[in-house]
């Protein structure tokens, strides 16, 4: 990786060399990727074991060849059998992008927080916790960001059923 800007595939290989196949478990091309259109460009996602995401994130930020210093977006997705967290990253110094992805079981949706790596992750993780029910271990403050205290369920999950009443008031639909 001698030149400044590298491809997501080269970044994946760099992570694989550093962490091995037990941590960096695969490379997934997004269904929505279109490199000709930067508006909907979605780079290949490096699959990362959930327990190692904070260490991989720190490496991505601090490694001289990567310098992925900006968390552009953290997205939570319901994939049916499991939930995913996708981290879209950008290097301000080098101009390249990368995406990391963690999959967790619906029934044990816990991912280590990356807010100590990128402080902007704090809000993203709170939103993912609030709307998808993914807990971020080590997060400094997982209070609800969008939903009121005591709301039942996670509205962005595919199996979500709205509660009929909230604090004695009928929930309108």
C-alpha cells in the first residue's frame, strides 16, 4: 500500500494481514454499490468479528497507510436472522473510503462501542440502540435518543409490532 489512496479491497487485505481470518471473516459487495455514481457509492464491506470491532476501528484510524479518521455513518440493518452494523469510513488525509460490517444474532445483539475511536459514534450508536435494539458495550450513555423513555420494542426491526398503549395513552395508527 505505497500510494496514498487505496481501494476498499486493498484495505480489506491490509486488515486481513494484520488481524487474520478469525477476525476479518470476509468481504461483501453491497447490492447498492455503483462506483460510477458517488451519490450511491457503497464500498465493499469487510466483515469483522463483533468482539474485535473496537480494536479494528482503532487500527483503521491510527494506521499510517489507512488513517480512516472519519466515521461518516454507522447504520444498523435487520437482515432477518441477524442484525448488522455497518461503519462507513473516510480518510481525510488520503481520500479513500472503507466499510466495516459486524453481524450479530437478533437475540444477543451486543457490539463493542467505537465512540472512543470516533466520538461521532456516540449519537449513531444511541440511534441504533434506540431503533434496532443493538446494545453497544462500553458506550458512555445509551439513553434513548429518539424514542421516549419506556417505549416497548424497536421500530426499525422487521418483526416490530407497535404497542397499543404508551403510558396509558392509545398509540394512534
